[in-house]
C-alpha cells in the first residue's frame, strides 16, 4: 500500500493480476518520475497537479 502524493488517499502500488482483481483496494492508475523517484497518484488529475508544481509536494 502507498499513498497518493497530492491527497494522501491510500492506493495499491502495483496492478493486481486478473485473477486477484481489485477487491476493496484502489490501484494507482497514474504515476510519474521526478528526480529519479517514482510517485504514484489515485487519479490523473493529481498527477497533473504534481507535475505542475512538484516542489509543493516533495
């Protein structure tokens, strides 16, 4: 489990296999790399917010 950098919601860090399904957990559908570090987000809008001003969140 990890958290969305912009909102703090808990999200699953890796995509489940088709047999596992998503269950009650949310998969991180968006991710980006900043200064060699991988950041995960609960939605693409939060990824865009981060990319516009990463210093606010790092």
